[in-house]
C-alpha cells in the first residue's frame, strides 16, 4: 500500500495490479449484474457528431455519433480514498459485462478503430460504469415523397437490447431530451435540420417478448432553392418558349414545328433527369405534377399549330375551288385579294396599276379602277413606304389564325392559374 500511495501510476506496481483492484477474475461476467434479480437499469445518452448523408434512392441515412451507456455493477467496485474513477480503453471491455445494445433496422454500422478502437470505459469506486464508443451507422428511413421536393422527412435511429427483455434490462434515456446533444456545425447540402428529440417505447416480438426501445428522431426539411434552379425554372421557361409559336406566321411551318418539337424533347429530358435520382415509387410526387402539367402545355402548343395548319389548308382549298368555279372574278377586286394574301410584291401591284381599262376590267367597273389607278400612280416615295408597311401589317393580320389569337391569352392565363394553385397547395 505504501508503494501505491507514493505512485499514482499503477503501471509501476506489479503485474496484474489493475485486475486485482477491480477483481475481474473473481466473478463470472458472462452474467448481467444482479442476475436473477430485478431488471438492471441502463441509461443512455448520445451526442451526434454528424449526419453524413441522406439517400432518397436507398431510403436510408448515415450518422456518426458517440453512444454512451451508464449502469452499476457492484462487482467492479474498488476501494479508493480520493473517490476518483479509473479509465480504460477497449481491452477491458472484452473481460466484463457490457449492455448488448444494437441498432434496429440498421444496414451497416461499425466502431471506428483508428488508431485503436474508439472505446472508453470509466469505472467509479462504487461500481458505476460509463461505457462510450464512437459509431457510424447507416439505418433505414421510410420516406414519403408525395410532396417532393417541397417535403419534410422524419427519420429515427432505434436502439434496443438484443438479448435482454424488459424483465432483465431496463433501457432508458438518462436525462430525457437532454440525453441527446448535437454538434452545432451539423449541416446537409439538401436539408435543413429542424428538430432532434428522443422518445422511447416497448417493442414486442412474438417469439422472445417485450423489449425497451429508444428512438433518436430528427426532422429534415428540404432546401427548395436547388430544385427551383434545376427543375422548376427550366420547365417554366420551356413552357413560355412554346408560346412564342403563337406569334410566328402560320405559314412558317418549319419554324413553328421545330420550336414545338424542341420544347417537347427538352421537357422529356428534364422529367427523365429528375426521376433518375429518385426511387421508383408507385405514387405521384409533387414535382411530377408540375413537370407533367408543363409537358401537357408544351404538347398542346404543338397540337394547336397542327389545328391551325389544317384549318388553313382547308380554307385555301375552298378558296381555290371557288376561284375555279368563278374565273371571271378578275381585275381590281382580284388584285386586292392577291395583295391581302401576300403573294404579290409592290412591283406586281404597281404593274397592275399600269394596265389599261380595256385590258383589265369591264365597262361597268371604270370608276373604281380609275380611282385606284390614280392613287397608285401619283403616290410619292414616302407614301409608298408607308403603304408598304401597312401592306405588311395587313398581311401579318391576315395570316394570323383566330386560334392563335385566343391561344395567346388562354395558354399563359391557364398556366399562371395552375402555378397559383400548385404553390398554394404544396408550399
């Protein structure tokens, strides 16, 4: 005892001094403390070091934490004059009884072992024990993506004794909600951590009985700004781009068709890219509603031009048959028709003005032809330019179908109304 009092470092005493002090060899530590008696209480507290990742595809999360157990084992009590505890590493854990806590629904987990096993054991003179280890665990999280990406997810890490029922081991949170502490620097790229809290309840297994189960619950809210830039904003631009077709001349078939097909293919690419990073769930997500409604708008703009082109073709066919049936409809009225259709240039119109009365029109149309002839032959250069501009504007108006006019209002108005309903429901 004299040597022990002089030297605080017990490693300088004879071999086996620590084991003799704890009397490890004098007891059978394969049995729990107070074996055969009431359930031994084991307190638990956790410090979360980091949330490493959240995987939507695998529906799991990875967390690194410090897991600590507190219990009393009188077999480890030892005499001490200063009431100080003794601290050991993982080598002593293999020689004594420790709680067999495991993670329910975990996929992978391991104790860090660099540079040695990250395990600490602290024993107090009265037999109280603190058992701490650093663990990384990947556990299952049942996620609901019906509001994705405007969703919040609640995940739980569950702790439970594997062998001892509630009659042998009473697992509880040592200090209630204060038993769970988190690092203030914890952050995730896609999520905002809203809440960490603890709960506990009994879990029943039909073959083995009732067990105490502890839950580490945390709520995550997804950052929406990333998806606004990558999904919502491009989809909205594609829908707006498809509306440009309504202002293009209906006779410009290549321009309007290529614009419609391009926007349709781009929307398909956006939808495919979003679904590639998501699990194949059997229900509709919020982002699916937005993208598919946008896709329908783009698709309808293509169908709108198909209707315009078809009706224009039918109208021209009727006009052609009408002209074939009434070939005498020539002269100035016919020249007016050609000008409105935009098929003749200004030089053609001027050449028409130079025709004589006998070449062009019958006798009863003299007065009308003469008025037009005088007006066209006496105009100045500036008045010709103004007339040409009016002619082009008249041509654009004439070549705009009624369906295009209505579409310019109906498509944007309906899409804005859809956005108001969508964001009011899901935000």
